[in-house]
C-alpha cells in the first residue's frame, strides 16, 4: 500500500510542476483538470506526509530508547515511541480509507423524493416529518433547499414531495437515506391511543449532466398545466407547471414551483435525468449481486431501512443494527451520528472487498 501511495505522491508533485508550464496555464480546460486531480489527491498526500514524519521520528526515538544510557531518558523515549507507533498505525488506516474508490456522484447536488406509503393520513404526516428532517439537516450543513413538486393532504401531510438539495457533499451523506422508513406511534387522529405503523419511501437521486444521460425528444411527452397551491387553488392565471412523461419507461415527472414554464421544464428534465441515471446504477448493482449485497445504502426501495419507534423514543437502522434515541431531535435534523455510523460501516465493507493493505 505504501508503494502505491508513494507513486501517487510522485504524480501529485508532477501535477504541481506542470502548473508552472505556460502552455498549461494558458489552457483553462487542462488547468481545471489538473486542479481537480490535485484537489482529489491532496488529503491522501497530506496523510502520507504526516506518516513519513511520524515514521522518521519513531525510528529516531527507538534508537534513543535503545542506545540511551540514562534510565529515565530511556523510559521517556520508550513512552514516546509507543505514542509514535500508534500514530503511524492510525495514519496507515486513514490512508487505506482514502485509497478506496470514490463514488463519482459524492459531490453532486441531489433531488430527494419522499412518498407516503402504507398508513393513509398518518403515512402522509410521516412524509411531512421526513421532509422537515431533511430540510433542517440541509440548513445545518449550509446547503440550499428548493421545492420541485408537492402533493399535499388536508392534514398538512404529503402524498408526495420532491425537492432539490444543493451543496458540497450533499449526495455523499444523503445517499444512505434511500429506502423504506417506518414509523410506530399513536397518530394525532387516533382517539383510542392505539399505536399505528406507517411507512414512507425516500429516494435520493444525484443530479447528472446532460451528457451522462441522453434523452431524445421523441421519447418524451410534455404537458403544461396550471400550478396549484394548497387545497388545489390556482395560483397563476398562466399555465406554467410542466409534466414530462418518459415514454420508454413510463416515468412521470412534474414541476410547478418555478415562476416560468421554461424554468419548470428545465427542473423537471433534471429530475427525469436523475431518475434514469439511478435506474442505470440499480441495473449495474443487480448485475453485481455479491457487491450489491455487501453494500450499505444500496437504495433498494423494497428494503425497510429504518424504524422510528415513538413509544420507546428509539430510532433503529436495520442495515447495521444501529440505534439512537431522542426522536424529537432526530426529526429536527440531528442525524449526523446515524449517517457517520453508516459511512464507517460502508468503508469497512469496502475495505474487505478491496483488500487494501
């Protein structure tokens, strides 16, 4: 592994040297490519520098502990050597994680789709709770949220809500949220105090560029209609809302939150492109059965990934057997602890499969 990192450091240094070439600095496209590659290598190279420094200090400290005649100084050197040895081992592990292949979508903005599942009005209220959860979480990260489409119920719930989250690393953290979420609680509409179980599905789709998914004009049908507010009230006299049907797959996407028909069409095409790309990814995952089975957060919507148990104030993520308490805080967007646990488990599984060592 260290030989591989050393070769990558050589590449990193070569890239830095190439930026001094006038021909490179004059070519903005090439310069951006080099800058991106340097940025991608930087975290690993920094860890490698720390490792070399710690290794050098460890070698000198071990020599001191071995050769020092004064017992007190020898004991101090042995203690320091123990700390440095722990540092080198930690840095090696951190480099192993950084060597894992990265999901090219991790830095993409995302579309999040939440749909009420089993449970009627309570499922729609739970969908609204999840919408609030992700909105608050995005705010805590400094990400921007924009509504794309919504279908509300009379009890302030959502049959469906689609929104965009824009910000660095949005997909890298939210991708683990795809799947079936289950809630167990006493609904506000339940007079007898019985606990109900309801579900909502979450789909997290990375935004993709036009070149990544080709959509031919003869493969789509576009309908224009009036945008509607809560309770079905028309909010605009001019029809600006857009519904796009992808004929080969039957996927339907609507967008009504933008001010103009063109803006709604652009946003709806973005959602459609993301859905089609996700279909391609899922097909590849199905073809790679073993890897897919080992992957955390594969996004299979048939999977029950998480349960929110209100009587016990407990959240359980079934993929990794992780539990957390304080559901009010979690539904207020405090989910970093859960996502961090999923990321760590995902990395550990990838290390096993990759055999990085």
